[in-house]
C-alpha cells in the first residue's frame, strides 16, 4: 500500500540526487563534441543568486556624444582642397576632442606609428591625387548595412571631399542607409567569404569576396536562348548629401562565355545602350550620370551571365569608404581569391587603407587560449597576403566588440573574448599593422550588458544597434583623426 511517507522519501532522494549532480558537473558544462555540451545548474546557482556586475559606460557615452556634437559643428562640407586651386596645397588639421584619450586610441607596434604612414600621407596630400583614394572596410555582420563605415564616409568626405558610397554588391546581404537594391528573380550570389561556393570552379571572386550572376554556370550552345535580368539601385540622402552626389557608375565584371547586352537607365530614362565583353576577370564598364538621378537601373540580356564583382557609385577626387559587410565571415578567405585579380582591384581603386574587423564569428568555436592563438595565426597569414598584394595601403585591424553568452540565468562576457582580442592584436603587431581595441573602447568586460540595457546594443548581446554603431564610429573616427593630426604636425 502506497503511503505519503514513500512519496516524501522519493522526492527527498530525487532532490538529493540532483544536488549531488549539481556539485559534480563543471560550471561550464560537459562537452560532448566541440559544438555540443550538456549544461546543468550548479549548486551555487540553485541556492545563491549570482549577480553579474555591469560596466558603467556613462563616461564613454558622454564623451562620444560630446565628440559627435563637436564634429557635427566643425565639419565643413566645402573645405576640401581642390587641386585646381591657385593656392599651394596645405595639409589640413581635423578638429577632434582631446578628451578622447580618456577612452582608447589606436595602438601601434612602436612609438613611430609607421603602420598608418601611407594612409595619413595620402590624406595629407589628397589635393595632389588624380583620383579618389579608397578605404576598404572589411568586416562581419557587425558592419553590415553600412554601419560604422557610413559615419567614417560622412565625416571624411565632409573634411576631404569625395562623393558616393563606393563599391557595392548587386545582391547585398542587408540594405544600407544609402542604397536599396532590388533585382529580378534569376539572380544568385556565389560567395567565398564564409566558405567557398562549390559551384564556382575558379577563384575570381573580386574585392567583395563574392560574385553575383543572373544565370547559373554551365556550357552554352549556339542555339541557347538569351536570358534577361535587371537590377535597380535606389539612393537616399540618409547617408549625407555627398554620399548621394555620385556622378559615375562603374560596373566590374568578367568571365562570361559570350557578350552581354546592357541598357542603363536614370529615373526610367535610357542613358546608354552598350555591350559587356566576354572573358576576362577584371573588366570595367563606366556610365556617366546626366541627371544626378537617385534611381538607376541595369537591364541585361545574354546567353550567359558575366560574373559581376560589384558596382561602384563614385565621384571625382576625395575619399571613398567602401563597406564590405560579410555576414558569417571570419576574415580568413583572402588566400582563396585570385591574387592577381585582387591586386588589379586594389591598384585600380587606389586603395590607401584597409580595415579588417573580424573575430566575432569565430569566438563561439573557441574554447581555449590555444584555439584563440590559432585564430590569430590564421589572421596573420591573411594580413601578410594583403600586404603583398597592396603594399601601398595601410592596414587597421579592429578587435571584436564585447559579446555576451548566457551562463546559467545571466549574460556574461564570453570567457575567451579577451584571449581572442589579444591574439588578434598580436597578429596586427606581428605584421606592422595598427590596432583598435573595440572591446576596451566600449567599456570592456560585461559592457555589452549595459549597451543593451540603454538600447544601443542589440538584444542578441552581440551586435550594436544603429545608435550604438554610431557611437562606436564616432570614437573610432576621432581616434583616427587624432593620430592623423599628430602625423601632420610632425611634418
């Protein structure tokens, strides 16, 4: 006969067993595979409330806001020195708030700060450049949609001249603040940035690390029917008047088995009818805008699609900032792109600064300091490739932002984040690159909790909100210009 005492005893033994398990299972869980683990509440988490100490970021936000206000008031969109001016070219200084040093600054291998010399020298002598100089901002989803890059572009074009958002994909992963693209149904993307697309039998992926096509790969016959496709580009002034004031549209393409007919429209009016050449891996077709239109459309017709590497929306001289937000990428793909083709891009674009902002997508797979160091080794190899291909360009490596993971019932900074940050910094210094510590800039350990709480971090505890990205961009830009001013004063 079942008695209440038996039930009480069973419950007590069950709780006792669970308590014993909570004492035995490690706090970080038991890993079954590298990507799967069994997590169990610890004894302390069951009976003692764990308080995660949040980081006070009030001084950082106050300085970012003050700097943003100062820059907004000081930027003169007409101050860029024109080459045709009769006055001698003088390297200009950019107003920044010296309080920035209370937050963080760009770091260098040595006090000479030679890592940024090529870029700073080009910026100081920009009136002598025959074409615009380019800043290529590579990164993962933290910068997609033109985040961070858009602010750098806005301020640099305001200070040094330049128009347009630069090189963009026909099929961007996310819309930017400047451009919204739409396309016909047959288009597809062929990436290498987050794993090589096995449908592609060559390595001509271009500077954006992916290709777009309006028809799949395959052999065409003489009797094959021509295929038609279109792409529309709508530009807004949300990224600033200069980003929307581009005067040229340059199409980068190659690899088609036959010629492709192209029609280019401005606001629905035909601008140009032309053809795209077959073959090659670095062809350029340039279209000049007649109306200053904010709506462009390409219409293509051909038996085989070219590989489209991107389309550049640009003006004349000044600064261009290209945003290459590559969702899911670890930044370890440059070795998989044709070096000769990549060099053609970097040389033609007059690339003077390459920003590398990766690491966030690798962090979930890093369990030990040794694995973090291994990622640093992989990244160093990629940087060495870039330096050989583009020796004229400076390289700025940006470390990962704070990223939180759930430990029990609370969010905390990922346990290997600081090891990864240090490994990335070492890779930068080993290759004589500059380094910007975004983790420390935003407040360090557990700072993302406060950013999310204040609405400037996303609810995934990984990404910034648009407002948060702006604050980080202000601090990055100010640090960059502070060092640029130091370079100018030293001359």
